[in-house]
C-alpha cells in the first residue's frame, strides 16, 4: 500500500485588473475608443485594436491608454 501524498499545485498570484480608457490622440480633443479591462495599458490597447478592427499602423501608434480604476 502506497502512502497518500497530497500535492498542492503552485498557483501564480492573482493578476490585478484595471479599467483602462483607450483614446486616439490625433488632435485636440482626443477621440475616445472605449473602456477595456486589462492588467496593463498595452493589453488594453491590443484589445481595442482587435475589437475595433483598427488595421492602419499609424492609427494603432496613436492609441493611448489611461488607467481609470482598479477592478480586482
């Protein structure tokens, strides 16, 4: 009979999520693209590009993310 061994899987710490306001900074005033939940601004911008189907590289380069609030 083999002894019972309890193995706990190592979990990574929970990633904090924030709400991000993604804007296009072409001219004043900036144009609001939308609000996205992500761990950082880069991920929020990637979500905006995918959701809004922004294919122009120049437009993609003009996107900026502003942190609004912490979600979790």
